[in-house]
DNA sequence: ACCGACACTTAGGAACTCTGAC
DNA sequence: GTCAGAGTTCCTAAGTGTCGGT
């Protein structure tokens, strides 16, 4: 169980503002005082990492009021009072005595049984900023980066043209140099570790400049995303190669058509895994499998899943995997080269004349859909994608990539307002899959920087926003009160917005879609949240909240609502975001997560020991990172070997401590005066019990025996190869006998341990050795702490997506820690735009 | 106001690769 | 050279939020 310390609001308001900020960013003025009335709320919260609970799905959906008497805008006091809703003992809270809507609409039925899903209720009414705000935002001075505003976010949506053969031919005619050589001959335009401070350049076709620092540009974010785009399209997975191994059905072999066999093989690969054991997965798989059997076999015996035996196919797969593992060095080299050739071809494109990395250029191969959590469609067959289903997006003058022989592209378009290179639809949920540029590309970098700048804008609007919602917590209008309460939860606990989901998806929720059953209240102000969030990760937390928030939550849960009803029945992410846009241009619910993550991180970094070792500084960094990961509920499953690994580290630690103990005892014996100058040598070693030492020494005997045997065999092998006489067995026997003697003396307590240094070593040398061991011990201890603390928490997600990289860069500069210690190569590439900030930058 | 389509970000786990101890 | 474990990359599911049409 971990304790999360969140920043207090007073901390949050004490933020510095740097000179390159745009001043004019908050779109609303606040009449309420700037002091946050939440100050009194202790924000410690207990988090447990239990995963994957099952929650009942709501039978009742959000009640949309059509009735005039129960409208959102009507003051609560005017609503009719349901006697069941009346609370007897809360006279101080007159507003909360008002009833909620008595009507809750019946669930929306999914009208469509087909695979192409329709989202049941997706409220999306777009609203942005007033023209005035948009204008204001555009006029704001831009030094380093343009402010992120809704106005800037807005992009014109153009109709996609269908590529006519004539247009395609024209495109081909327009292509100048062969693309392969053009792309291959250029290095990526974005370099992570650049020492070059080249002047910025415009985004036009200036191919020779390798260091394109787009972040130094004053680019208009409103325009098209690119001017020219050339690429090789997508790579299709190889055709299925049948193995002809029959499925065993009721003990009898069933020879399958290759299409049927392919699907059986998909399942065979998952036998014994969580998916393979999941009943829904099995049922969905079997239903699709049987359909294929019907299609390809006029007569077949397949009737029930439980009579299918996939073990022969599985054995074949295991054999293949073993073969792959046993590949020779040359074979591995060849396969690596083949992969590199493919990566070189499809992995890069030319964007506005610059070579940029493409992300996922591979078309997803057919497979069984692995939905997460209790996904009703998990196990269904995800079909093979054909070129005819793929749309290519490419520059008008670029050569259109060749589709695989005998095929043609579904469509070819030239849409400069989007960033994808190719797109197709998958058959399970009807979702669109895109091929985008890689994370380190200029396009991704630009939107990343925009995202963090927007979150940074919130730093200076947050006090006003908090005052506003704190005031609204007592609003007479139910919709407003719900909105304020939800906003409090989003702000304080980093909850996601919580869009409504359809019945053919896993039952997961976010803030707006919370149901009454997900929140348990305990007087006077304790709340327990327990629900499945994104990816069916359980969010379980008990915490104190603002007293008024607690009262509101109680009000929102009141009868006639039942546990399956929406907690916030007058609120949707759309209405919430619409409101947020009035408080700050471009503000949406998700910005709070980015803002709070970065803000908490920056505050936590203040705990870095300025005079500590590098390892200690990095530990402080990772701890700050962990606070954020806990706040955002980024979890991971505990690895299988975790406990064993911890025991190993513990033993390693004790073994080093034992070495140090021996040296210290020796020093005390030969130079007792030393302890005046070096009192640490008189200190005992924690954790070193006589029992542990004995068992450690005995294990050492065992391993020494093994080592001696292995060395003996190895040496003889070498001698044999050289044609020389072998070492006699007696030599090994003598060694073993010596070890056995040692073992005996350990057992009967007469053993005198050997010193890790020779007897006549100078005391200075021994002190030096002790200090090295001390350093080693400190490092192992840090490792141990980190390992334990990271057991169920994934740090990478927040590092990649939520923490402004400029905070990390600044920290490295301030504490003199090399950036490579905290950002790996991929992160350094992703965040090139952030590397130039100086050590005084603050979020 | 509502809906589906769309475009993009965020997410955890599997697969693969590197590294250091033996 | 082998192996385990750490670190990294790949894969693709699952979110959020916007847009145009009705």
C-alpha cells in the first residue's frame, strides 16, 4: 500500500512564470477570490494495486431530460421533492436535499448487430472559443512556441478526393528522382544529440539541411500539416504457409483447409495463456472457427470447442520457435540484414523534403482479437487486410507506391491536413487503423510540444479555475454542481474524462461515466473509488475529499438512483469540455492530467539531494516519476520471478556486507587505533546473522565444487584439442576434498573465513577496499528499493506521455546528471525539441 | 442536439536485444 | 559461451476530443 502525497493548492499556486510565456492565456476572468477554499483537504490517499475486478454493467443509462420540470438549468430548489430523497440530518446543506431526476432513461440499444460498431451515445457538440478569444490567442506574442489554444487547434476539415486513374497518372508523371535513392541518401532530419546550433529554416523543400529545428520556427499551426510527402506505402504480412498438421477432434485427426488451419494455429499459440483460458475468448474464437469450417468443408465433424485438441499444432509451433532460437550466428545476421533492408525502405519518408521516420508501416497481420479486460468480442478473428482495403495518403506529385502484384489500393488521396500515410479499417470494431510518423518525427514533436505548452498555460489559470469550481460546488443548478464536482475529481485525482461506451466494449469508466456503485462514502468526508478504468485497470483509492464534494457525491447517489445509475447524470465530457473552453481556450479534461503530472513531478524533484551521489539523485528522480505514475494509476503486473529476484538481490547485498565485515574485523584486529579516525569500521553489519553466514558459506562450497568440476572439464577439453595430456582426475579429487573439509569445518563451527585481501596488505589499501564495498552496497540498496517500489507501477507511461521533458532536461542541467541516465535513445529522439532549455526553465 | 466518422494520444504487455556475471 | 535479467522496441487496444451532416 502506498501513500500518495499530492501537492497542496498553496503549493500549486506558488509557481514561477518565465519570460517566454504568453501572458494572455486564460479566457475567463474569475469573480471568486483567488484563494482556494480546498486548502483544508488533506490529499493523501491510499492506493492498492489490485487489478481486474468485475463490475456489473449499468442497466440504466444517462437520463437526458426532455421534461420541462426537471431541466438541468432549473434551480434545484424549484424541483419537486421526492420524500425518499429527503435526508433527515443535514440541515446545513439545504441544496443537497433536492431530488435528482426521477426519470432515468432506459439503456440505448445497440441497433446494429453487425461487426462495424456504433458507439451508443457519443455526445459531441463542438464548441470552441469566441472569435474574440481566438483572435486574442493568435495575436499573443510567440517567441519559442505558439500558445496552445483552441483557435489554433482548430483545423479545416477537407473532403478527401478519390484518386482517379488520371490523377494517379499525373502524380506519377510528376515524380522526379527515384524515391528509393532520394530517401535512402538522406539522414533523418531530426537528430537527438546534436551539437549543431544551425539557424532555423522554413519548412520548405530544403533537403540538404539535416538539422531541422522546427521548434525554433514561428510556424502557423493552423495551416496544412505538410506540403510534400513521399513514401513507400505499407508492408503486408507474409501469406500463410500451411503446415498440414491436423487438429485432433475427439481423438480423430481433422485435416483442415489452409484458411481454417491458420485460425486453428492462432488459437494453438494461445493455449495455456490467459486469453486461451478465457471462456469468452474461446467462445468467440470457436464461433468464427466453426463458420470457417462450414465455409471450407462441406462436411466436418467440428461441433464443440472442448473436443478440439490443439496440442499437435502447438508442438509444431514450439518446434518452430526452438528452431528460431537455435539459429546460427550467420543465419541471425542474414535475418537481421533482411529486416534492416525493409526498415530502410518502408521506415522512412520524405516530408517537405526532409527524411523522417515512419512509425508502424506494417499492416497488422490476421490474428485473434485480444481485447483487454472483459471485452465481449475478445477472441474473434481479426481478418487479413487486403491492399484493396487500404487508403494511401501521399503528396500530389509523389510517385504512388506499387500495391502488391495483382492488387490495387483501395484509394489514394492527397490530404495535407492530416498526418497519416495510410489507413484501413479493422473488422472487429470497425476502428480505423493509421500509419503515422514515428514518435521522434517533427509532426509528432510539434503536437507534443503544443500539448505541454497548453498544460503549462493551465499553471497560471488553475487558481481561478479552482476558485470557480469550488464556488460551483454549491450551485443551485444541478448540472453546474455535478460539473464542479466532476472537475474537482479530475483535477485532484487525475481521472480521465470518461466518454460513454457501447455495450460491445469492455465495461470501463472514467469520471463522467462513473456509476453510483463505483463510489462509497464514509462520514464525514471519506470516499472510496473502485472502478475499472482504461484497459480495465482497477482504480482503487480511499481518500478524504472536500466536505462539500462529499455531500454532493451523497446527493448524486440518492434514491431513486440505484447502484447501476450514472453518478453524474447531468454531465457529459462534451458539456464539461465546453465549459472548460470558457475558462481557458483549448482547455479540455485531459489537459488536467498532463498539467498535474508535470506539476507534481516538478515539485517532487525538489527532494533531490544536491550533494548526493549520482545514484541517489537518480533515485530521487525516479521517486518523483513514481509519484506521477501512482497519481495517474499507471500499473503493471508483477513479474513472475519477482520474489526470487528480490531474494537474490538481498543475498547479493548480504554477501557484500559479509566481505566488508571480514575486512573491518581484520582492521580492528591489526590496527585498533584506526577506529578513532574511521569510526565506521567499528559498526556492525545489519542483517548478517550467524545462520545466514553459515548457509551462505555452505552454498559457496557447493558453487566452488561446481566451478572446480567445470574448470577441470573445460581445461581438459582444451588440452585434448591441443593433443596434450589431460589433467589427472586426482587433481580434481584433491580440490573437492579440500572443499569438503571446509564444508565440514563450517558445519562444526571451526571454520576461519578467508580474508578478501592478503595478510600483508597495507591498511590504507584495506580502507580503500572497504570504501569501494560501501559504494557497492549503496548501489545494491538503491537497486533493491527501486525494484520493490516499481513492482506494480509502470514509470514509462508517464515519462513518455505526461511529464514535460523540459523539466527533466532542466533537472539534469541543475544537478549535473547526464541526460542519458534518465532518457534512453528513443526518448532523447522524441524530445529533441526540449533539449535546448536552460537550467532556469520552469513548468 | 445528436450521431457517426475521424484523427490523434495514451496504454500495457509481448517480443526482442543488450549486458554483465559466471 | 551461456544465462538471467534489464532495458528497449514493437504491437495494437483503448482512450479523448473534433468535425460535418442531419
